[in-house]
């Protein structure tokens, strides 16, 4: 059975973005992280998540123009 949903590269971007957003928050409890690095890592995480959303939108537009459904099992 074929998986439906987000393709593998977009899942990777989303997961790495979530990880980059959450890690500075977790590490700051135990280690002192300068604000510059915390902001840089969180900004990169947000950028990865936005890139993932843009790629998802492009995929949906291409599928819509071709007349196929993303949820189809073909």
C-alpha cells in the first residue's frame, strides 16, 4: 500500500525544522546559549519549515494541473 501525504524530502525538512526550533529551548535549561546563536538556530528552523510548506504547495499545484489526486493509490 502506498503512503499518502507529504513526500520524503518535505517530511525531512519539517522534522529538521521542528528539531532546530525545539533544541535551543531544551538546551537553554541546562547550558547557557547566547541569544545570537539561539536566534540563529530558531530562525533556520523556521526557514526550513517555511521551505517545506512552499514545496508542499508547489506539489499540490502540479498535481492539480495534471488532474491527479495526491491521495490516490496509483
